[in-house]
């Protein structure tokens, strides 16, 4: 199974992301972009990837332990791309506030899955809401994407994060489908 830990977006965030995707689709005609379906929008806290069947129960048990992190707010705002220079691969909505507690959650899940052979990412954790993945874009397409992103206003939206979810990702030719396996509530104090 393929697993990741994330934060599902609420309906207000989903509607704003859909609006931004509509604007960007109109501006990026001609680029091979795979737009994220609205029901799949989420903030990834920790991508794990493939977990062998004989290890899945142990990995899930490690992930499902209680979290001693107080609920917090994130504020979405601004658009960008990865990488910021060169051939673009991802278009995203970023966070204006809420990165420190998400980073703490990322570090906690890194710690939980390390014994199973899943090392932390070599890049720093960057919370974002993926809108599209670009296929085979060349460096020159970066200018088109940058031009399309300029002037795209994202309405600042605050979302309360009071739990994270363990998702299973089912890949198919029609794109991925995500299933919530377990919700883990955030709570203050020692767990």
C-alpha cells in the first residue's frame, strides 16, 4: 500500500483552490498539466510511499499513536511553483501562517517511520497545497508559468487543524484516489 499523512482541506479552501485552478487553466493552455481533483486536495505532512504488506500494520500502528500537538490555524495565500527556477513541475498555493506546527508534525512523523527504513526528505519541509503537476515542461515553460502566476490573487483563508489523517493512495490511469484510513486528533499535553 502507498501511504502518506496529511491535512484534508475544508470546503472553503477547496472552493478557493478550484477558483484559482480555473484561472490558471485558462492562462496555461498548451502545457501538459495534471490538475488535482478537488476531492484530493490536501496538505501533505509526511509522504511515506509504498509500504510492503508484511510491514503495513506496524507502520500504521506507529503513525496512529496520539499526538501531543495543540490544534492550530493555517492561513492559505499566494501561489508559486516548484522548482522556483528552471523547468516547472508543480503549481501550488502556499501558507502565510501555520508552518511551525506543521513542521513539528512532519518531524514527529519522520521520527516514527525512521525505524522502518523511511529516512527524512533531504529537502526542507515546505507545506503547500498542490494544484497541478506539469509533465515534461521545459525550462522555457517556466516563464509562461511565472507570467500566469503573476497577478493571481488567492483569497487568504484560515483553516483550523485539529487532526491529521493517514491516507492510502490508490494509483490509476485516471489519477490517484485517496482514502482516509485513520484520523489522529491533535491534543494539548502529554500523550
